[in-house]
């Protein structure tokens, strides 16, 4: 999975999308990562990784950070190119 754009589900921190840099046990380091706080138009993370979302304007995906370490990774799903493009095209959910 190293180098692939994936959906990462953690036990407590939520769901993230980004490129995996490394893994060590349940710790995953990602680059070009954003948290997928809320999505509309995908039933679960598996559909999100396969197709992206249908309702981009109703999603809450955070800004993209260069690098992040997430703990307690419990699920990793590689994204299709279609899903990656969709996730990246969702407008940043932010204050400004």
C-alpha cells in the first residue's frame, strides 16, 4: 500500500484520505492528506474508495495537510483513480 492513495479508517480519529508513506503496527503516516469528516452520496468507506461521492457540495472534507501520522488504523482501502479525483475535487471545508 506504500505510495497508494487510500482511505484510512481509524478507531477514534475518524476517516482520512491520502497517500501512504509508511506503516508501523497501527500507525500510518500519510502525505497530501485530508480528513473526511462527513460525506454524502456514498454508503460507506468501501463505496467512497471505489466511486467517491455523488453529492460533492454536501461533503465536509478538511483542507489538505502535507503530512500526518494517524494512530489506531483499523482499515485501509486503496482508492480507484475515479474516487481519488472525486475526493480531491471536493471543496475544502473550512472557516474562511
